[in-house]
C-alpha cells in the first residue's frame, strides 16, 4: 500500500507562512549568473549560457518576470531576471507581447531562448506556482525554491510539476534549487522535475528534491522515447516515493547524488533507457535502481556507489530491481569532462552545497565544497558599498573620441556619424528607425574602459535597451538600458560600437565619448 509522504513531513513546513509580495522590473547593471558555468549534458549541443551578455532586471512578482520577458526586443534577446521575494498566484498575471507567450497560472517560458532566472538577496520562492518551459532553449534557472505546486485542489499550476519541460526543449541548466511538495498524487501533487516530448541536453545540479510522491521523469509514456541526454549530479533526493528519476528511453548520467528515504523505488530505467550511475550514496531506501512497473526493460552501468541500509524486493513480473548486488548490463559513453567525489563523502558535500541559498558552493571532486569563482558576483551577497567607486561615475581624463573616426549601421536624414565625436552637443546622429548602431574607431588599438552616451537636448530618455560591442571580436562589453556613463573591463580595440536595441522615441546621440578609465 502506498505510504503518504505527507505523514512524514517536518511539522515546521505545515506552519510556514510567507507574505505575498508586489514588485516591479527595474533596470540593473549587467550581472551574470554566479556559478562558474553549466555542467553535464547542458554543456553539449552548443552549451547553455542563458541570458549572459544581455540586460539584467530585478523582479519581485510573477507579473514582473513576465513583463521582463515581454519587454525584450525579440524572443531570443538575452536577459537575466534577478528574482527576490515570494512569487505566487496573487502577484502573477498573463502579460502579452511579441517576445513572449505567458500565462496567469504559472511562470511560462514558452517559445523563447537565452534567459536566466536567478534568485538573489533574501531568496526567491515560487509558492504553489510552477515553472513551465516549452519549445524553448538556452535556459538557466538558479538559486530558487519552488514548492507545493498542485495539479488538483486549489490553486493548481503547471500540471502539478515544480519545473516541467516539454515540446522540443533544448539546453536547460537548473542549478542550486530547492524543489519540494507536501505529499504525493493523492494530496494533489505530481512531479518535481519532469521532461517529455523531445526534451534534450538538460542538467540538474546541486539541488534538493524532497517530500514528494514523484521525483521526476524523462518521457511521459513508454512510447515517449525522444528525450534524453540529462545529467543529475550533487543533488539530494529525500523522502521521495518513486521516480528519482524515471527514465523512458534516452541516456542519463547520475553521479554524486545523495538519496535518503526513497520509499518505493529510485532510479527507474525502463523502455530502453540507459543510465550511467556513478559514486552515489543511497541511504535508508528501497529498490534504488532497476526497472519497475513495466515489462519494457531499461539498462544501467554502475560503479562506485554505496548502498547504506538499502532493501531490495524480489524480482517478479514487472518488478526488476538491480540489487541486492547491482551489476552493469550496458555501457554508456559520456562526452564531457567531470570530476567525481568519492561516494563516502557525498552526503557531506551535498549537505553543504545542494539547494537554494547555499551560496552557490560547488565541488571540484576533492570532497571539499568550493565557493563560487571570486571574479563572479554571488546573488546572495548584499549590494556593494555605495561609497566604493562605481563604473557609472562621471568619467575623467581625455575623451578619446575627439579626432577619431565614426560609422554606423544607418542614419536618419540630416544627421551624421561624425557628430557623435565632435564635442558639439548641438549636433547629433539618429538611426533611420527606432534602433541602430554607431561606432567610434581608431587607426591603431586603443584602450577603453568607459563610455558616455549623451543624448541631444529634447530627446533625453529616448534610448531604451542597448549593447556595447567590441567590433574587433564581436564580444559584448556591457548591456543595459538608458543613456549615460557605461563602464566595463579595460579593453584594447580599434572599433567600439553602441547598439540601440530598443527605444521609446527617436534616439539622438549627440556625443559618444570614450575614456581609458
């Protein structure tokens, strides 16, 4: 008889209450997600970078998240959305736009690409509101909690999945998250991390999945075998009845995870699936690996795992556990590099690194948690001391644009590229439309670390979103919105370009000043 997960919940969860938050989207300086980069299968197929190189905005409501998606120049314009506070049904509405397709009952990432959602500050909690990824690619979700998402009862969201992916999804990295329910299917919950209908190149890392009847699946039925290439590493599965995960077809790499209280079954490889299962620690659990609830076999390659107080049922009918002495019955080749922690230190490492609000700590295979790269910002850190120098402080020194060359992508009648580097605020350049680019160039490499975009009188505020590009290499030096002083790392180049990607009127750039810093 199925045992109810709800009966085993910590009493504190039942009494936890979080106030609803309201929010707005604010333009912020560019900031990449704080971890050192995607791992596992998310590094394949071109890699997973999310919103890197795009604008960064702050959101404290679900509506604000949708507004940020819908406010982009296109559905593929990179964006990082920093989320703080509680996101719930009360502050989430559908928002319409050409660059989005949202819904009121979930955070909808549909038919979009190049997006990062990262929890910052005091943390981000998606309360009874799931995250749905459909027909999308290059998505990062990091440092957030998603809890108590239901498919029946009230309120409902996302088919009961905390995070769900379907329909041609590619390259998703979910990292340092906490995904939790308060029971199983009879209490109205479904999966914590589900993938179906041709979802590929996904990594779930440093996350906690707990208190649910179903951990997650790859493939919605025995015939849905078009999914795969999924990595699960350094996660903690705790108090889960089954599906940790369930694999139908495809390939999964499962390493350095800590499994505690898998109540009915764990890694369920079936319908031709292949799982490489390395250096995991299974504890106080039942039937942690095998083919269950079907006569369509799956396969596994095992090495270095520890089975601590694991019980195994008898093999009969559609119940085929791999134990009590699991042996490999297939071989799986992994195309990326990875560092394995020894299985006996996995509980300690995972307890210090997995889940939201853990400082994005990771492991390098040494059994010792590592802090994020110090050159990258930690989203849980407070804002910098306002007395410290800021890259948007007024520039000093020589304006290197005076006497330099200039060109661009387009210009309105009566305006000139040269007007942006003549030191005269009464002349200006305008694009032929609402967007365009203008460049300053030199005959030899010149070091620049700060620019100042000055709008002509009467046009202040017209410039919306923008990117600063090293024309020599194509790399994005900075991105954001609004004119003014823009700082970035010191860069030696021959040509620097200011690209206007969105505007609220007719942009008029009087001066494109450049400084060594």
